[in-house]
C-alpha cells in the first residue's frame, strides 16, 4: 500500500544525484549520520539507496543515478522513482551531477558548466517522462533549471580557485537518446541552435520529474570531450570519458563545491524561487474526482494532496 503522505524526514536536506564517475559519495571525512534509505514508492524502486551525509553543517542525501557498479544505463534510469524517493524524504532541493560533451570550441574538456536551459531530445527513449499519466496536470517547465540554485552552485564552484575560464554559467544542455553517443551529423545539427552548449544523457526527464515532485533542481556538468563535431574528434568513447573524469578529479571537484555550497546555502523566498510550487494551480482535472478515487489518491495523494482545493473546474 502506497503512502498518501510523504515521510518528510529531512525537510532541510539537499539531494545530490551522482552520475558517471560519482557512484558514491566518499568525499572527504563526511560523517554518515543516518542509515541508507531504499525507498520503494508507487512508481517503483530508485536507482539505489539514498545515503544521508553531513557536510558543512547541512544534510545531503546522495543518490547514485546509475546504481551500484554503474549497472543502470542512462536510458533506463528510473528517474520517476528517484524523484519520488527524494521527495519522500522531504528533500526540496536537488543537484544533478553529469558528465557531458561540449558543442563549442570555447568550452573545452575540464570546464564546469552550470547550464540555464535544457532541450529534451531523448526521442521517447526513457521509461517515463511524467508522474501524471492517470490525472491531468500541466506543470510549467519554464526555468526548469532553477536560476537561484544554479547561481548558488556557480558561486560555490567559483570560490574553489578554479583556473580562469574553467566555469561556464548559462547555455543549454541537449539531452540525447543514448545509450550510443551521437553521430557527427547529429552533433552538427545540435550546434546550429546557438544556446546549445553541451550534450548529456540524463538531465531530463530527471529535471521534469523533480519539477513535478516539487523539487527545485539544477545541474553541474563536467565537460569530458568535444562530442564528434570537430574534424579531429571522429569518435568519443567510454575510456575517453572515464579518463577525463579521473584527470579532472570530478569526485574531488564535487566535494569542494559542496563544502563551499553548504554554509552559504539559504532557502530562497517565494519571490526568489517558485520551483517547489509548480503543481499548485496546474491540476486541470476535477479535484473532487481525484480526491474521491482511492486508486488515484494512492498514486497521487502525496504529490497532489496539498494542492487539491476542491474548486470546480
Ligand atoms: Zn527556482
């Protein structure tokens, strides 16, 4: 029987969704203050247990996106169960960490990118894109990557004495279908649209599902390669990506960023960020129908319950 309310055990905690090169959070001497949580909800089992750690006086919930041993490929990541599990713990802020390819000469491997936009080009190759298959809910996907959180991540990266030009804030990340890398022609087409800066495989629907779950979300990406648009880069492979993650010490960069981020982070006011309130006013279906259906309430009670005001549609 699914819970119709979230547990909200750690309402102040910040989620960290670790991708390639970040399958565990073994950074520094962080103390594990709570046992790992494996939270199976109405939308299935998350990629792995969520481990709570304390860094700089704040709690972080770490979720390995690809599971233990990187056993879940990008196109099979249970992003819906992952967002639900984070929200079930009470987490309302999450940082997605991703390895990406660059579409621009000026953004070389080793650059940290905090994009401001996403283009979902996954072409249906994901297990799910929404929680709302059985109810009619249209959330806003404007500012899908939270500006407030993105700025805080950027500031934390900048404070790390990164070498000049190694942090880029802005641009769009194109999310490709995977699991294969793109073709050179696809890479050229993606370069035609000016805001497109990087390509990845996991940023969306992770961002959309976090948005639907009332979680503010932004991504921090490490450029590992130039994708395949340059004449001199006729292919990109796993060893190139893996070597880059080691060479640029991705795990260490994330650790340093979180150590700076934690003491500086303050929950935004409603004026600064409305990301956690997207469901409010987005429910088009008659609220009474949802509220009076045990099946719908079992699935959606936790996500929609507080927003079901009973007003006529
Ligand atoms: Zn926001």
